[in-house]
């Protein structure tokens, strides 16, 4: 069984009530602007919550407002929105299913980050 914390439980409740939820799958802001590994929570929400995931990438955010900055700097920011990803609903997904979902989500975000615009 996958342990859940209060945030996951609250988020699943919101999704089951057809609410929208925005999260950053890395769990924290990057210290160097690079995309880091996604965390399991996004996969739990996608699979247990039976919610489509809309991958998004934010370009320029690190340059405009690095994690340790006190004030933001003028810098263009672009938000790219990908194609929704859907996962087979499962109330008890195993670790392999969760890992595969995280990989798929983070791969979609990485593709958006690298996309020519």
C-alpha cells in the first residue's frame, strides 16, 4: 500500500469532486534552473484520482526569480502547455506503475522545455 499524506488525501478529494489542481511534480523549486526528477505524488494523483495530467513548462522563471533571490528581475517568461496524459485508474497502483507514470509525465515536461518556439 502506498502511504499518503494529508496533501495527497486532500488533493484526491478535490479531484474526485471534479476540481482542478495545479502542482509542480518536482516538489520544490530548482536551485539551478534544471528540470529535476519528479516525485511519486503526481503519479498517485493521476492514477488514484483518475485525473488527466496536462504537462506544462515554464521557461524563464529561474532567470526571472531564482530560488535564492530576494526580488524578481525583468526577464521574459513563457508557459508551454502540452497534450493531456491519461492513465488507467487504479486504487492500489504498485511502485512500477507509479514510476512509469512519473517518467511519462516528466518526459512530457522535458519535451516542452526543449521545444523550439
